[in-house]
């Protein structure tokens, strides 16, 4: 049951990231994606400084590591919530709260 809920949650998050202009613009700006490459460089679309909460460094979630079975371990939602994911399935499982 929890696996189905996590799959639905993942699909909703992907839908939100792809189809909400504010979220898409924040991600595009953080990664330096230019929508109109033929226009001159604009400071409003330049990637933010690393200290900015909307910078690539702050938005990116990097796994802590992986075990011998290629299961990756993540920390999200604070320092006490751990998640595990398998690379092939892209399913996150909360292992400790």
C-alpha cells in the first residue's frame, strides 16, 4: 500500500515540476537553462548565488551513499528522516523518522 502511495506522490511531484510555470522557472534559473538563447544575457535569468535558497546547490538533493545492492540513501525533510531508493525503480521508501 505504501509503495502505491509513493508512486502516486512521485507522479504528482513530477507533474507539478513540469507544468507549474513558477516552479519550472525557478529550476530553469537555478540550472542556467535559457529559454530564448538568441536574446542577450539578462541578469534576472542568471543563476543565483550559492547562498540563495533557490540556487542549484540548495535545490539539489544528493544521496548520502549506496550499499552493495545499489540502494541509495537520502536525507530529506530535516536531519532525522532517511529515505532509501533503488536506482532502477526510482521508488523512495522512508526507513527512519
